[in-house]
C-alpha cells in the first residue's frame, strides 16, 4: 500500500509539472520569451523565500514585483492565478485517482464512501430493515446558493472543465500512442485557450446570470451523476449482508437551490426573477429528458418480429403519432417517438422556446411527471418481461431515476427573506385596515396574540382599495408567484421558506399571515399547508434563545396544526456565517452544537421529526471544511436521516465541476447521513467533562473575540484599510451588495465579504481568533488540563473536526505578508497595535493547537494538505505582494484601467489559490 501511495503522490507532482509547463509554453507562444522568463523568475524568488534558503532572494521578491509596469504586472498576475487553478485541477484529478485505485486494488474503502459506511453499519449490527425505513423518509439535499464568492467567469470555468477532462483521458489505461498524442494536444489547446481568455467579468453579475451559472453544473455533472449514485447504492444494498429486494430506492437525494429565490438583502430578486428561475430550471430538465429520449430511441431498435412486447407497450406504439414505415416493426421506437412528441408539447407549455429536435407530429401534453414516469415504466416492464432486462437496466433506468428526482421542476427552490422585512410588511397591512394598530411597536406577547387571532380568520388584510409601498408589493408579488408555481410545477418546486434573522415566535407567525394573503395557507383548510416555514437562527444571542422560540411557537395551535399538515416535521436552519462574525470561531461552533442538542431534546419530547439545515460557506470561518467529517461530528440525533446544507460560491465549482468530483461529494453526504443516523448513539455521546470544558473555553474565546472586533477603538477602520474589502465591494462577483446598508459598521457587513477580506490579506482571522487566549486562560485555572484537551481531541469527533479545520486555516495564514497590508494604512502606529494583538493571538493559537494535537508543526498529521500547500503557495505569495503594491498605487490615486484590472486579477488569483475564500 505504501508503494501505491508514493506512486499516486508522484502522479500528482507529474500532473502539476505538466500543467505548469504547458502554461509557460502558452505564455511564451502568446507573449514572448521575455514574459515567460519574468514569470519563472518570480516563481524562483518565491520558492527561495518560502524555503528560506536565501534571505537575500526572499527580500528581493516584493521590490521585484513592485518595479513592474502595470501591463507586465497583469501578465504575471494572470500567470500565477492560472497556475493556482491548474493545481486545483491536478489535485482534483489526484483525488479521483486515489478513490479509484483504493477500490480497484481491493483495499478497504475510503472514509466517506458508501461501501465503507455500509461495512461500518454491518459491523455495528444495523439491520437491513433499519436502512430501508430510514431511506423511505430520508432527505439528503445540497442546496446551491449564489453568494458572491465565485470570482471566476463562467467561460473560464468551462475551459477548466475541459482541462480536467483532458487530464482524465490521459489517465485511461491501454491508450495507444496516437490516442496519447491526441489527448496531449487537446490539453495543450485548452491551456492556450485559458491563457488567452479574459478572466474578469466586464459587468457585475445579474441574478439571471447566477441562475444560468448554477444550472450549468446539471449539464456537466448532476444529470449524469445522480442516477449513478442511486444505482451504486442500490447495487451495494442488494449484496451481502443486506439483500434488499426492492427495485428502486425512494428519491431521498435531491438538489436544492436559493438562486432566484433568496431575497435577503438582494433587491434584484423579485417575482419576475423567481418566475424566470423556475422557467429556466424547467427548460433545462425538459432539454435533458428530450435528449435522453432521443438517445434511448436510437438504442431500442428491437424488432417485434423477433421479440414480444407487452400490451401496454403495444398501446403506446399504436397511439404514437409516428407513422414512419421504416419503424413499423420497431414498437419501442414508435412508443418513444410518441413520448418525445408529448414531452415536447409539455416543454413548450412550460415556456421552452426552442427544441434541439422537433417531434414527428403534434401530441397532447403530459399532465404530470408521474404520467411521463408511467410511460417509461411501461417500456421497462416490457423489456424485462421479454428477456431484455439488461437493456432496461441501462439508459432507461437512468432516465427513470432522473424523472423521480427532477420531475418537471428540476430543483426545489427555497425562498428566503429577512424577518425585519416581514415585520414591516405585516405592520403596513394592519395599518391599512386597522389604523393605529402599531404592530411593530407591540410587545412580543401582544404580537403573538394579534397574529394568532388573525390566523383564525379567512378574511384577507390586502385589499384592492388600498395602495401599498414598493417593498410590500414586491413581497406579495414573490409569494403570489410561489403560489402560481405550485399550480404549474407542483409543490416540490418551492417547498421551503427561510426566515433570516429569526429571533422570536412572531417571526414565524408573520410568514403564515403572508401565506394566507396569497393562498399558500387557508385557515379553513389547514391541511392544505404547502410550504415549510424554516427559521434561520444566526447570531449568538439568537442561537441561545432558539430553543425557547421553538418551544413557544410549537405550543401555538395554529402553527402546530400547520406544521402537522406538512407531515409533523420541522426544519430549522443554523447560520454558521453570522454566528462566527458575531462571536468568533470557537463560540460559533459551540453555540451551534448546543442549539442542536437542545432541539433534539425538545423535538423528541414534542414527538416531532427534526430536520437541520446547515448554512455552511466555503471558508472555515463560515462553517466550511470537509462535509463528511462535519456531518458525522454532529450530536447524536441531529441527523436522523435528514440533512440539508448550502453549497456556496467557489465551493460549487470545487465539488461539482466534473462527474468524478460530483459523485464523490454526493456519496460523502449519503455516507455521512447513514452513519450519523444509524450508528448506536452511545458511540456519539461526548463525555460530560468535555461539555463542561467547552463551555468554559467558549466563554473565554468569546470575550477575546468581542474585545478585539467590537470593543477596540479603530478596529473597524483597521479592517477596511488593512484588507482589500473596499475593492472587493466593487468587484463584479455577485448580484448581492457587500453590506446590508451603506454603513461601514462590522455589524452591517455581510459575513461573506468579512471572511473574503481577511482571506485575501492572509490573516484568516474568522477561522481561529480567540482560541489561543482561551486555552491559555483555561489552563491557568486548570493546570493539569492539557491531557483533558488532548482526550477531547482524540475521543470527541466534534472537537476533533473543530481543531482540524482551524489547523488548515492557520497553515494558510502568513503573518509576514499580513504585516505588509497593515503598512498600507495611513494610521500605521495605531493599526500596528491592533495587528500586534492579532499576531500574538495567532502565535498563542498555533501553540495551543500543537500542544493539543501533540505535533511539532502544523499539518504534521495531514501530509496531503501539507503537500498541497507546498505546491501552491509559491504561486500564491507573489500574488499577495503584487496586490499590496497595486493597493498602494490605487489608494494613491492611480485609477487607470491597467491598475484596476491588475488589482482585480490578484483577487481572483488569491481566491483560486486558497480554494475557500468566502
């Protein structure tokens, strides 16, 4: 096994060198030999500086970069940005290679694979019936969001996908010399195209651009991968020891999206964008189905002179509008031709404007996905009954799985809005019909009383005789579009409504009132409830009060009836981003864990099924990190067959840019869900001593974090001047503004640019600050406490995951580079004092982590990540030095196009190099 690991490692190095060489050749061919030599000189200086083999060379890197004219600087920045992204491609290919080789060589399956999880469950004595029962009610759903952390253009992402495909082809066994040469030439062409393509967007993304970007991953990955994942799990469960008899699993794995439905702080999302999002989603899935039907028709050339068919299949063939004499004896093709015609008519009904292939004739629409699924089932049953079961198990079975999962809506779109908006809208509605109600100023108990009384009545507050504010009209427009979507696409099209900044029971009741106004809820027909109301608890104070909020709201008859009509299941969303910005890394993680434990106990007492939705970002400071470890580290009972989590920004590309990555990540989610749900709970229960220690550590870390971020005079100015946050706000990244208001207050800044700014300056503060001083103070009061912390790390998966993620962030920080950003600030002496506190805390945190993990250096126990940093940081460090110099020029008034573009290119490049920027 050791030999194979070495071989795999050498293969990664080979790929990195190959891609780097091809990029250098593309640079020379396009820009000349001098351009390539400058790039290679910068890389040489950077490598020497990181190895510290030549201090003189290290000192020359920053001034060497600073002396370049902007046009030259742009070339060098683009080169190192693309080096970083090519390394990402090589590492992704390496991960796929390791996964394949482990399974192929008969080694134990990798953690996070379905095969390994099933082995673990079998060893723990979990029976087949427990798995079957779980999967019937299970929900596993990654939810794509359009938060502005994906800094690359769609065109660049497409080229990078081509590069990954070329690299994958070169990995195939048994290639001839001609095939190798052809794939090598494809790789060279793609690399040249990448170099000669502009990586900057010319304008800020619009919401429709974000919708299309999200949908592009369905074509490249998800349409193909989801049926494969189901097939793989079904095959595993049919084998020993499970012996599952059922043919197909229920569609528990589904994709979700916020893109086009998330209005929180985004004024550009409205009823019109929601309608367009639904149309584009539907158009995409119909295009896929029509393509699959066409391909299936080409495959099913079976002749009824040689094979029998079922009566239902014969009826489909007879009813087909296809009258081709050539297909007279090909009933399957006739049936599929008729299905294609019906599906094409359905697609047009749902708004598709163009079809790749026209049907043979007009035909009636399908009334529902179930009707289409029934026809595909007719084909499958006829094939199986007449000796062609193996054919039925191929392309047709994949199409059947896809219809089960995607329906005619493709992806479930969540709606989200801030509770403050709901409050203002409800206040206005009351004032229009009952002037002087003063809803916003009421005490919480009075709000609850007023809302519960209102929910007993079917009389609407909205009347055509009144005029309403633009905000109220926009909110009602969105909800009316949602009600229309249910009629058009079915309830699965918009199943959930997220309430941001939820902090009181009235926040949930207000949404019920708004639902009533548009027909999504009817007091006289409570069983007709159609949308899950999901509170999102984000700040530390909201997390701490979340148990009481839910306990109160579940005691309200109107809400409990509504929730019961939706299956007696309540979903709660947990905000990792804002809780971190509010209370720091350690306290955020701990308060989330405690809230989960409290919910588990509450919902168990109430007899309600709990489902948790994890609002995780790409960076550790926003809940990022490996998904498998994060899920299996949750408290016992927190999963119970149901997990939803957000996939944001650049993380979507990192996980779903090609089929191998997509399948791996979906299997990770399923495997983690199975283990977290079915393993004996006593294996997950933490030692009470650990809980007590975490409570104390969290309190100390919270004090240290709040003292710096919210109580230090000048800190707000330090953040805006010692990071690139001001320039990030102007970058054409996403449609959403960087702040919730025009102020520069930390409280008003969105968590995404907060983390993004710290990442760019290599301080990475949201992912570690407060831990070191907390451990120091705790050990002062517990002189013999280090072994306890070490046991927590060894025996408690929650603490182990928290430490591992923090270690990754610490390894990506660079205080020497960060100091150069601080020197940019006009008030350097005051800012240096703040930076000194940050640096001291970084050193204390690093020392504490090494003591707990018993390591001499960071990542000693994670050689794969250590190797990744070794490869990529010589390309990343020069980008920081060039960004610092460009910031200096920009802030001094140099606002020419070359300087602006070069600065934005550094932001792209650093984000690519770090891989989890926001």
